[in-house]
């Protein structure tokens, strides 16, 4: 049986490596605008964030890490911040575990 390759990506905030579909892709659409790409299929330079609000809150507090990852030349636009906050709002604050974390035995 061939082993199915599962693409893995790293969250730009917490550096957790997870299967790509467990992360949310954010893409650069212009020099100073980004877009959330829930399907992960749009063209463009992308960066990944966990589906947990803490990573979105933290990256928006320090958006240089996001704009660097996307090679944007301008600071994050305030409407993009609004879109990201709105996307993150319904997410759980923290996921229970990284998917690569060993199961708890106690
Ligand atoms: Zn993360």
C-alpha cells in the first residue's frame, strides 16, 4: 500500500507543524493587502495560522511577522486586520493539542 503523503505546514505564529488542512492559509493579494483563503487553493504567496484564536491575536499584535512571511512592503491595512479578527472570533482560543503531540497517558 502506498503511503499517502500529507502535506505539513508551519504556523507563522507558534511554529507548530500541522497537516496543511488543519491550518488556515492567508495569502497576499497586493503589496499591502491580504486575504484569508479557507480552501488553500488560491494563487499567491501564502502563510499559515492555526485554527485557534490565540495565534491570530498574537500575530495581529505583532503583524511584522505576518507581513514578513508574505513579503509585503507595507504595514497591514486596518480593514485586513478587521477581516482577520472577524475570522478568528469564532475559533477556539486554544486547540487542545498539536496534532503531532503524543497522546496523554495519565
Ligand atoms: Zn499557531
